[in-house]
């Protein structure tokens, strides 16, 4: 088996990856169907309403994720994932029933978005740190890349499949597929061979949230990465809103064409995930280079005069966004002591996804006030400013770079300048 797919040699990882792939396809179908439901059936193409739904899905994360991280460090991750995945399945089933019976209203979607966020707050840190128990330490970057490849393989097919299903049968069947798909990941969790897991060493201290925050505050390398992923997650990764608006209001397309946009972007994100699986140790220059390239391509996408060019530009958008995300994720996991990993990854999740309740409504308002193209342009400008600021900071503060090289065992020496 090639280096790209090395983690698939391990039964536990292979079993979990197959279940996650099936569930992710359902998730992407549901996201597309939910956006279409809000835009075309529950509102009159209101980007503000869509932004609120997106924001509510992530609202509980910054509030609960730190506590979820403390629980993740204490509790069996298999058991915790069984609970969170079952909760997500029931939430998806409730939305399907409301849509299928014709009783769904906008406030129902709002409430269920919050419930989903509550479950995801505990699911994300458990799922992200679980990879360290599924594979040996040296395969963690490969497994993180393959996890992203699985997620984005589903993104390649899910939105396009949802577009077809919505166009032929309506929104409810797409919701039904999502509810049923959680059975696959739950089955995989029951098939995991617990005696083959790579259990983390016992945590030190009391395992409190405060200890996790103090650990991160003492790590300037982690704070730098957290700043980058906050800006990307808050202002750059709002494609759930931007693609829907561009497809419907700028290019005048229907459900099938809207669904295809998600698949075009997934081509890029899948390529980025596979490259990450081959890359090995993460590097800071790759993270910042990806952020800069993402800013440029997203800005160009916002100016695209045609649907076809917009769809094509979504491919490099996905590639560079995924490059930033996988590099940041691998870096944080590899450089964090195992007994703190659950709490640190929970804070990572809170910062990356927790900015969405702030960014999504703002981006939605920008779309209503200045036009759909500015939902992309504003995000590109915010990420571009972050790239320039962080790059200038690293280049100009040589004493900080020396400190980071000492504290961070990864490849920060690439930023050394010639004397």
C-alpha cells in the first residue's frame, strides 16, 4: 500500500474511515438540502436567514468545546462518539420528519441547528483526538490527511447527489439519507477492536479546562496557528452561504447546478487532503502559503463573470483551504502533549468553528447589503490581511522566531532569513 494510504493497513482505522465516509456523504447531502430549504421554501432568498442558520449550528461550540475537551481527556472516546453520533442521528431524523410532513418552519431549523451544535461541540474534539488512538504516532499526519480525504470525497459526491435528489423528489429524501447514514458510523464504532487502540497516557493534574487554557497560553506557536484558523473559519470558510447566493441570485441557477458547485470545490479539497496525507511533517510555510493563495483565488472567484469560471475557481479554493486546515490540525496534534490533547483540540475546534456564529451572520448581512459577490470578497480580504500581518510579524520579529524554533519541534527553520 502506498505511503498516501498507509493508515488503511490498520483495521481499526480502516473500519472507522469506511463508516465515516458513508456518514459524511449523508451530511453533505443534508447541508445542501438545508440551504435550499431555507433559501427557496422558507424565505425569499434571504442570505441573512441562511447566515443565522449557519451561525446557530456553531454557536454552542465556543461555549462548550473547552468543557468537552476536558471530558474527552477523561472519558473513553469510543463511548463518547457513540453518544454524540446517536444524538446527531436523532436530530437529523427530526428535521426529516418536519420537512416530510410539510410542517417545517424557519424557527424549527434554527432550533435544530442549535441542537446540532450542542452535539458537535462534544463530537469534534473526541473525533479529532481519536485518530491518535487508531494509529501509531508516526502515522498521525497521514491519518489526519486521510480523514480530510474521506470528508472531502463525500463532499465531492454529496452535494451533486443532493442536487439531483432535490430536483427530482424534493428536499425530504435528501434529509432521509442523512438520518440513515449515521447508522454506518455507529456500526463502525461497535466493530472497533478496543484492545488494539493506542491509548494515550494518563492526564496530569486535575484535567480541568483552566489547565488546558494555561497550556495553550504558554505556547506562542499554538497561539499563532489559532489566530490563522480563527480568521479562516470566521471569514473565509462561509461557502455554505456564498455558493448558495452566487448560484441562485448571481447566475440564476437551480438545485442541480447549486449542488455541482459543492462537488467542484470538493475536487480541490480532496486533492489537498491527499497531498497532506503524503506530506509527512507539517510546515509553517505551507500553512501560511496556503492562506495567501486561498485569499487570492477566493477574491478572483468573487469577481467571476460566469458560472463556469466560478465553479472552476472553487477547485483551487478548496485545495488551498484544505492545505491550511490539515497543516494546522496536524501541527497542533503532533506538538501537544498527549495528556492535554483533548483539551487543546477542543480549544482548536472552538476557535476554528466558534467564529462562525460571528462571521456567518456578518457575511449574510454583507450579501444583503452590498450584493452576493461581496460575501466572497470580504472573506478574501480578511484572510489576505491575516496572511500579510502574520508574515510580517514572523519576518520582523527574529527573536520570536528563535523562541518558536526552540519550543516547537517542527520545521520552523524554513523562515530563517540570510544574514
